C-alpha cells in the first residue's frame, strides 16, 4: 500500500507519486508520466491547477464541438476534479491527474477527427494531425501557463478558442446562432495549429486575407473572391504557395474563350484582340507557337467546336495585374493582382469567377519573399521562388467573436444550415 503523508504537497513531488501515476494510467499517458516532467494538472502546492476546471467545462460542453460529452467521461471527470479540490489527498489528486490527462488527450484527438463538410488538401502535410497522447501532453506541459494554454485552446488554430469559449460564456447566443457557430467550428478544425509556421487564411465569406506568423496576425487585406454561383464559388482548399510571377501572362480559361473572347471578336473584329493584348497559341507547352487569329473560325470557337488557347500579355489590362502567386489546385485558382482596384471598396466582394484578387499584391509578395520581390523589370513571367513554401487555407467562416460576444455574418454562398443572419438576435440588452 502507498504510504499516506499528512500533506499532499510534499508527496506529489516525490518519486513515489510519479510511480503511482504510471501505475494508474496506461499506454502513452503512462509513458508521459514515466518520461515526462511529472504531474501536469497539480501545482507545486499540492492542489489542482485552475486549468482542471477549464477542461471540465470544455468537456461538459463538448457538444458545441460536435462531440459526445459522455464519450469523453464528462461526469466522471467532474466528480474526480471536485473530489480532489475538496479533499486534496494523494489518492484523490492522483485519480484526478490521470483522468484529466487521459480525457485531455482524447479531447485533442477528437478535435482532429474529420467531420462535416470537407476541405480538399494539396498534400497530407497540410491536414490537422494528432500525434498521440504523449506529444499532446508534452506540448501542454511545455506551456508557460497551463491555464492560459487551455483558455486559448492552443493545440488548435487561434481562430478556434475565442469562438468556442463564446459559445460557453455568451448568454445571448440563440439556438440558431449556436448551430451556425458549431458549423464554423467544424470548418476551423480543418486548419491545423501553426505555432511556428507562416501561413495565410483566406475567408471567402468575408473576402478577407490574413497573414500569420505562427499564431500572430502579421497583416490583413481585402480580396475579391468567387461569385455566389455553384460554378464560380471559391472552394474550400489548402495548398502551398511556392512561387511569385511578376508581369504574368493570363491563360484564359476555355469557357471565357468561348463566351467572352469569341463573341467580342465576332462583334468588334480582330482589333479587339490587339486592344486587349490577347494572343492565340497552339498549346500551353513551352514550345507553343503563335497562331494567326484571322485564319481561325471564330464561330466554331464560340460554339465550342474548335478549341484554341488564348493568353493575355502583361500590361495594364492584364487580368492578373502585375503579379500572381501559384499554388497547385484542381480548380485553376490563383492569388493575383487586379487592375480593377475599385472593387476592393465594395462591402460585398464575391465578384470573381473563382480566383482570388488581392488588394495589395506587392505587400503580400514582400511578406512571402521576406522583402525580395523585385518588380523593376518589365520582362514577362519573371519567377521568384519562396524561401520555403507557405501554406494557404481558403475557408468559409461566417461566425466571429466581438468583445466576447458571438457574431453571425453574411452567408453569401448559403452554406450555413441555420436561418440568415438577419433573423438571428445576438445583441444583449
């Protein structure tokens, strides 16, 4: 039998207590206690850290995460923590400590499980991952403040914690708003935490781009995204930006060639192509040849019977503007400059055919390339490779937090299942 000291504070620091935690736990949790720094949830004074109550609250309300509180042993956890707080003996503290660690690891793992509408990823390295209980507990143990770690939900993307706590603490949240917020939390869960890396979040619902250095917002700008049309919406997608192209060509999509360019050539003549800076090519390969547009059957092009390749030369009319940023995706979407700067002043900026137009493409390039974007030359298609690829996550978030209160914004793509924002009362009296 384990000896019973009169004062728990001295005992929890002893090797015997660590051995007791190993014996009470199992698997990776036992490995954490065997090889880690010691108790995670018990302070040096022999009492539970305030983070224990925070975890209890999160688990009890985990339905807001789309999870089952009972599956996370919410009642047992609350009982064990309450007993350890009321009677902090070595036995009650050890039981609470081990249960807290096990439930915490399970909770973190559950939040990494995919559910709901899906984001597509260029590579598996862009997806959220759960590396196991040992690493989840070790990361928590390294936090300067465990309570702050729980408060920020620092194992998640920084967008997650504020919205999640607003659901718990904001008394003005209505059932409809809660439903929308839970859908948004699921969307945020598809973004991994980025504690060390630089990354970009593009919110198609608000048409805003945010640059992150780790978990810190470095800068923001407006963007124009796809129209609210099933064929033109900017999709949820994650990829790596690897290169910038200064003075880019615009390779015109086939449907634009048929519906726009062929029509204008037939209405305005060949002068239209010259005025707009369009060239017709034999293909998209590097050895493609320029074709004589006067020898093409533009009626056949308009009908879709003749496929041709059209590009727009760099210049003031070029739809890509002065720079574009490529990230491989099956949708043919770029981040790029735009000559139509006036569109950035609109409140509703779902106006493109799917690509993402940038308010300040040069600023983004200087951030991506750490100040090395040279735009002094007029040569076309100048390529600048990033020092390392930067992840970009295109998301759709209609819920946010303002001074602790949940706010539901516009739903331009009608992806939320709850009633529109105008019918959701969120303001407190």
